[in-house]
């Protein structure tokens, strides 16, 4: 009796036995037909799951740059610390169908013979906000180094955790696709 292990995007797994595949008139199973009809849906779910992690990692990277910029400008007079709300930006990116890849900058064409094109969107945060300082400084700088260092470390830890979880999920999927032997 042969069996097939199917791992879904949410981590659940199913074992399908030979009797789950209907027999054709020639006596062969219709595995290819059944697999092709369900494969696209499974690939779409897997792509959606990976897109979510890709967007999250991209936004974590963007936030790390913003926080590093704040730290680098801690002594710059009149510099205003910036940040963005990660969860709302991730929600916005996922609602728009993957944010950075389909957004982007449209390139201007001056002739109908030009090829339409788009520059990569960067996938970064669109709503950078100014931080309200706990205690404003005399030079107008709003960077609070303790807050920035804590946010920087927290964001780095969450980035690393996200990559570790994603790597683990991908290894699990690869393991399920490997033949036994």
C-alpha cells in the first residue's frame, strides 16, 4: 500500500493512501489529475504564507534602518526621531497584496513605443511618524538613546526570531517533500 504525505501551509499534515485516488479505466491511478487540481490551491496558500514572512522581514529591515538613523543622529541639532507602527504597516502591505512588489514607482513614458515599466517599490514603510520626546532637549533633538537602543535590540531580536521560525518551516516542508529511503 503506497501513501503520500501532504503538508499544508499551516503546518498540518495529511497522509493519503492509494484508495484516496480513483482508478481510471486503464487501471492506473489519476494521481496526476488529482494532484494538479489541488496543487495550485496549495501553492497559493504556501506563497501567501511565505509572502507574509517576506513582508514582515522587509519591514523589520526597514525599521532597523530607521532606528539606526535615529541613533546615528542622536547629537544632530533639531533632528526629529522617526519610527513607524510595524503591525499597521504589515497589515497595509498584506492588504495590498504583498506591498513592495506590486506597488513601486511608475516610470513615465513619452511615446507609445516605450515599454511600460515599474521600478521596485522598496516595500518600506510609507507612514514614517515623528516620535514625541519624553523630555525635549535644548537643541531640538528628539532622540532618546535609551528608547532607541531598546527598540533597536527588540527589532533585531524579532527579526532573528522570524528568520529562525521561517527557516524551520521551510526545512519541515523540504523534509516532507524528500522521498523516504
